[in-house]
């Protein structure tokens, strides 16, 4: 049987860990959101630049599908992206 003092110590440690994790989580979420915002901004800027400067007119769906396929090929040459069509 666990003594009262030991149970209290385990409980106090568990509370301390929970509190420290709750403080760390918002910062990690904020960092992920900031990185995603930068990535989204860069992607949209690149798409706009291609649409503006490319010789022929290109639509967003084609550019996005091609960009996803390129990203997957970079990660793994055997990965494929299939759209709804």
C-alpha cells in the first residue's frame, strides 16, 4: 500500500507536469501557426508570380495540383497525388 506522503508526492508531480505542459502547448501551437502563415504567404506569392509572368494563362487548380505533385516527388518518387477527378 502506498503511503499518504508518497501519494501526495505523485499527485503533486503529476499536477506540476500537467501545468508545465499546458504552458508549453500554446507556444508550440503559436510557432506552428506562424510557420504555416509564412508558408501560405510564400505559396500564394509564388502562385501569383507564376500567373502574372507566365507566357500563357494558368489557373490556380492546375498550379496547386502540380505543386502538390512536385512536393510529393521530392519526398518520395513513388508517392502520388490524386485529385477528385
